[in-house]
C-alpha cells in the first residue's frame, strides 16, 4: 500500500508540472507515432493507438510490455495527441492517469519526456516503448508506424493540428 501511495504521489507531482496557457499549433503539423526498433509492428489503427495511449493495452502482440513515453505539457505535440487520440483536456488527462493508477489498473503511468531528443534516447533504450513527435523531428533511425494505413506524409493522416 505504501508503494502504491508513493507511486501516486510521484505521478501527481509529475502530471501537475505544466502550463495552462493555450498552445499555438502550426497549421497542418503532423505527429508521428514512433516505436522501439525491435517492436514487431509497422501499423496501428486509431482504435489500437487509443487503447495503447489510454493504458488499456499494455502489451504488444509478442507479449512484450508497452512503455508509453509522453511529452511534457509544454510540447505542441502533446496538445495534438490530447485532442486527436485522448479526446481530453490537460486536466482530464491528469485526472485520468491518477484514477487509473489509484485503481491499480496500470503498474505505472506514462513516462514524461521533455524533448524530442529525450524521447528518442528513451525510445532507443527501452524495448517496447512508443512515443509521438513532430514529424519534423523524425530521423531515419526511427521506426515510424502507419496509423490507419497512413504515414505522416499522407494528406489524410489523422494526427494533424486542425
């Protein structure tokens, strides 16, 4: 019980860090979904992506654990993901994960990352990890997933600022 309480306090403190000011999104900014190189998938449906990002699917098909890496509240990418995947505000997102941890539905919440380079470093180091980043930050060393059969370069790709 003490361990759960400590985890909850940590999660609450991490999730409270942030800004309540509105973020300015560049028109047509695309957010790529990126996974660890050894992850055996190349595509997810939007529904599968939502289950993973909501912590409802915690394992890949090969039974390896999914580690969710989420940008800090200041990141423009986070706002797009909150709108397009979570369909939540920042406050709802924080409450969602606190409640999920409290109910012991997950062993840990998303890992908070503060930059694209930090996301890439952790993505490289943690097998089974998944994150999102602005398509402008993608390099040829990253494994980008298709979402609903589309890549971020496709005009009808679903993870764009509107």
